[in-house]
C-alpha cells in the first residue's frame, strides 16, 4: 500500500489491486476514509470536518495525478509521490 502523499498529519495511500470505483485511502489520527477520485465522495469511513476539507482541496488540485496513480497501482506498477498541500 504505497504512500503517495503526506500533509498536515494526513497520509494518503492507494492500494494495488483494489476494488472500483477508483479511490484512495486517507488516514488522520484514528480516522480513515476511502474517497472516490472522480467526485470526492466518501465511500467509507469518516474524517473530522477540517481534515475532510483539506483532503478534498488536495484531491481537487491533484485529480489527474490521482487517476494516473490509480491506473499504475491497478497495473501493479510503481506509483509516484504527489506534492502535499501547502
């Protein structure tokens, strides 16, 4: 489960051979969410409101990179790091 980004205590990962729809896993303290890359809908889990706002902002900025990383992970190819939110 490659880590693709880390910022403000949030860790973002994309698993290889994961189920559709294309999504990523985000972790913040004891919280975890699975977020749809296409529409930033939470598929499972929950986040505190401030952390959720940060991850949505980051995902919107890096949507094309997230899609590329999803495709790489599904093909069992190495993913790449995505710039953190600043």
